[in-house]
C-alpha cells in the first residue's frame, strides 16, 4: 500500500468489552491515531465467536491464566496511573453493549465510538453492567444519546443480526483475541503491540 493510500485510512480496533487488555488500549488508541492523522473504527465483538473456532476460552475463565491476568492488569493500571476495578461477575458477555453500538453506528459513527469508549471505561472503572440494557441506555444519556432509542436498538432483531455478523467477519479475517488492531491491513494482537502500531504508522517498516 502506498503512502497516499495509507493517509486517512482508519485504524480498526476490534475488542471485547470484557477484555482487560482492551481497556488499556482503549484509553490510548484515539490519541495514537490522532498523532498520525488517522481515525479509529471501533469494532466491538464477543470473543466467544473466536473461541468457537480456536477451542480456547477467555483468560478470566482459564485457571492459572486468570490469576496472572488479574495481577498483570493491576500492574498495568499502576504503571499507567489509571483506575482499574475488575467488576463483580466478570467476565460479562456484553451483548446489549455490542448491539447498542452497532445500532447507533448506523446513524452516527462518532457517537457510537464515544459510547463504546464510555462503556468499556465504565465497565473497568465503575462496574457498568454490560449485560443490562437499561444500564447501557443510562450510560448513553450523558452523551446526548436518547436512552429509549438505545433500548429499541438493543431489542431490534436486525441489530442482533448485524452484531453477530460483525463477530463472524472478525473471525473470518483471522481475529482471535482482544484487542486486535488492523492498520492498513496489518494485524496486531494485544495492548502491548501499540508501540509496534506506532512504528508502522511512522512508516519505519
């Protein structure tokens, strides 16, 4: 891909709302993109779609890995100086949150991105219940988004189909973890790859 083609191409940010590593990446991805004249295409999905193919399961459902991940997330929070409070009943599937995003994106992509960021921050800082449609609608209200519109979208069968298809599309493109970032078609897995994403955007590869 030429430099001309690269300019302005959105960075795709695929993530599960219950992914601790996605939370840390979500706090930085917009600023990273802005430094390089890019925008971010927020793409929430459920890792369950990938696990059906890989046979894996989430960190928080895997013995040994679960305990290490929680220790690592706490270390990352201290390193970056940000709040991190693992919510009760973690991990949640978050389907209402995903559906709310894709419903809103049909009419306002910027508002949908703002909602996605608010949701993942709310989950890991304030215990936002991503499985509760009313909680998602309430989280949207301070952004000037009509809560009733969000509730209607979460329940819309067409939106449910769109959300499922997005997860299937992610897996078809090789996505198996969260966060997963595509830059100019190049895949990067994990929040610890943001430095590599930066190098790619600087044209050093």
